[in-house]
């Protein structure tokens, strides 16, 4: 960790990625409440998150763009353009302009997929392979930390000054991220044309995921894991209100506990990934998530908080394990598209889980959903743990082969 922070460009990297997302989280949380205030409709408020997800699902296309352009200038342009588009929300004053909120949320989703793929592709050029896990872990710790303050920031600004103020803060965060990235020095050559058709280039990320056993196994396990995570969006509310007989706002306590343990996990995964390897780190996260889901079925406050603690610790393990595996295994000219394919699969799994949880919670008792989630997560963890390709020595060998490979996408 100290080695990473001793490098000026890494300090700028962490500062830039953190600042550019602070305003995003605030706007995402405030947008639904803002639409509810303007229209009085809960259904229309829910369309905000749907618009964001739809934008993120364009990640295979944005991954293609990341691999065809220099990545740092693309990051700078994306932050500048998105920040300016967000400022249009200052013109929203009534229900007739709600469509503009949906449009900006969609653009935010596209920008997130662009930025995430570009950052995933740039990071291996900034640190040594053995430092990737620690770098990804610290990013997760910073992300979990800001999630503890952004709800108060977004909803507080909305209540005090209106949605336009939240938009201004989001635009400012894009500007701050752009300024930090402008001073980051990184080897970022212009990509060479591959000579393949547009369709073949766009689908290359999916094809690489499918033909690489370690990544294929991780993608399958994580699809299931993120499906269950989507179910938790509805399940957690039932745990608080039905299981513990608490008001809906008590969900904030669970989220806070998850955030605190998520910070701790982000700081520790760098040391855990070395003995375990990326795949088994993700398997550990899935197993801890299963234990956390089982704890949520127990109608005791202390046990539910323990479950929240486990779930918060598990998430960085899953994300860092998956992201590091992609970075270590994928040739640099394919990193944007493979990252885009991975984002698409995980986002799709989470969206399907949210829809399934919302549909089932009214007809299936919440404890039964928690038991089903536990079983799915346990099976996913067991699947990864029993795959030979997820053993640390095999993952390292695969990394060395891919690092030395220079075949076109």
C-alpha cells in the first residue's frame, strides 16, 4: 500500500477516480427522490435507476471504443462532456422536464462503462502485476468510504437547494477527476488496427471470456453472485421491516455496517490475493456472501448486523478478484472489450436479480429467499474452489503467457 501511495501518479489516480465518482453517487441516490417530488409517482422514480442500467449495458460497445482510441484522452473527454451534460439538469423545474433526468442518467451509465473499461485497461500500465490486487483493493476501499457520505450529500443538497445543486456538485466532481487525470503520466500508445470486421472486433471481448477457462468460470460464478446481490436490493428491506420489525430507514444502519467492513476488506485484499489468487479470492467473497445471506434470515438484530458485516467484506473480494483476473489474463489490446463484456454480464445479472427479488418478495417469505440466495452463493463459491484453473500457480502461469502474447484482437 505504501509503495503505491509513494508514487505521484498513483496518488493522482486514486484521487481522480474517487473525486469523479463522489458526485455520481450523490446524483444517483438523489435522482429517484427528485423525480418522486416532481411527479408524485414511485414508478417514474424507479425509471431513474433503469435508465442508468440501460446506459451501462452498452459496455460491449464502449469497450470497443476504449480499445480503438488512446485511453487517457478518452477519459478526459468523457469526464468533460458528461460534466457539461449533467449541468443541463439545472433547467429541470417541473414534471415536464423529468425526461431530461432520465436522459442524463442514461448518459451517466454510458460514461461509467467507458470510464471503468478505460481505467481497467490503463492500470496494468501504471503498476507491476503483483501490485494490481492492492491497487484495485484500495480503489474499492475509497469507493466504500465515499458511499458512507454521499447519501447525506445528495439527499441533503436536494432537500436544501433542489436537484440542480446536486447536478452542479456532480459536474464539479467530473471536473476535479479530469484535472487529476490530466497530470497522470502513463504509457498510452495509439492502438493499431486489427484488420477484423467491426462485428468481430466488438464481440472479441465476449469470445475471449468464453475461450479462456479461468475467466469463463469466474464470469459464470459472478453472474450468479451478482444476480443474488440484485435480489438483496429488495430482500434487505424485508429483513429490516418484517424480520426485525424496524422502520424502513433502519436499512441505513445495515448499509453503514456494510460500508465500514467494505473499507476494511479493500485495504486487506492486496495481501489476501497473493496467497489465494484472484479466482479463489472471488470464491472467498462468494462464500462470505452466502454466510451473510444466511445470517439475514435470523430475526435477531445482532445476527443481521453480523450478516451485513460479512456482506460488506465480501463485495471487495469478489470485485477485486474478478477485475485483477481480467487484467492479469487479458492481452492489453483487448482489455477494454473484455472489461466491457464483464461489466455487461455482471450488470445483467444484477438487473435480473433486482427484477426477480421485486417479483418474488410479495409471494415468497423473505427467509425462504435468503435460504435460496445462500444456496446459490455456496454453489458458486464451491464451483470456483474446485476449478484447477483458479489455483494461484495456474493463474500466474496464465498471466505470464498472456503478458508475453502479442497476437491481434
